[in-house]
C-alpha cells in the first residue's frame, strides 16, 4: 500500500513542488526505526490482549458477540479512542512536544504517514495497552481496524491529486486527503481541527470539524 500510494502521488501529484527525494528518504528511515519498535511492542501487546481474553478482563466481552457485529463495534471503539488520543497529543504540552515532530514536515506526502517520534509511539503503546485491555478488544478486532487504518492514513497524508468535489464525497465515508491536509496547516486553528483517523463523523460530533482551509495550505509549524 505504501509503494502504491507513493508511486501514485508521483504520477498524479497535487503539488509538484513537494516531490523531494531527500525529504522522502529521511522520513522513510524514521519509519523503518518505528516499524521495528512497533513490531516488538505489538508482539507483547498481542500477548497482553490474549491474556486479558482468557482471564475475562474487559468491560465488553466482544468475543461473545456475533463475529461481524463484534468486529464493527470494535472498529468504532478503537477509532473513537484514536480520535481522542490524537486530540490529547495536541492539547497536552508533554505529548505535543513529541507529536509536533510529525507536524513539522513542510512537504507532506505519503512518507509523512510514517514520520513519528519514537517517544510518541511509546506513549501510544501504553495508552493502547490500557484501553484495549480495559475494553476487552480482541486481537482480531485490532487487526480488522489496522486493515482499514493504514491505507486511509497513507491516502490522507499523500500528495495525490484530488478535486474538491471528489474529496467532499469521500469524506462522507472516511477521512479525505483535503480534510487531513487542513490538519497539517501552519494556521493554528486549522492544526487543531480534523483529528479523525478513519471515520470523519467524530470531528463533527465533537465539534472539531473544519470543512475548508482559510486559504492556501502551508504545511508545517
């Protein structure tokens, strides 16, 4: 998915001036480090979730709900958590200190999707461990969410050309590229909006939705 999105944004770029090989290589190197970190911590997170399932730890016993309904409910629960965790990273100074590394990218494209400070990922793993075990989320539910999450995250950070009409149509279902580009604007009120990761309705429900940018979007801080 990463390669497909990366190639697509070079074939059909929204902004050609953002095509910078050195920039991309630096972000990819950061992404490789984070991939190793996520692989190791993900292994132990899976073990924790399996232990919680066996010991019947968790507010909701998703494993006892019919499979399809269980997966849908878990996806919604995780996405709601990710929305508030993202918003918290913007509001609390300690978390913002590390999350801003992601926002400092002035040439946002597919590689920005893997540009995160490893300390932020460490905090995220702890938060996920608490939330997932407390709620009773299953490994299969987390995998199902990941299958949705990663392609959407790559798409919304990409520099793929999309017109406003198509973008507005897409955001009726999932977060759209323009919607997330607003979130990466240097304008503070725009940065502090559109926190959603997969589904767009959380921003509308919790009053953080911004439909259009104030002007031409300049990425970074």
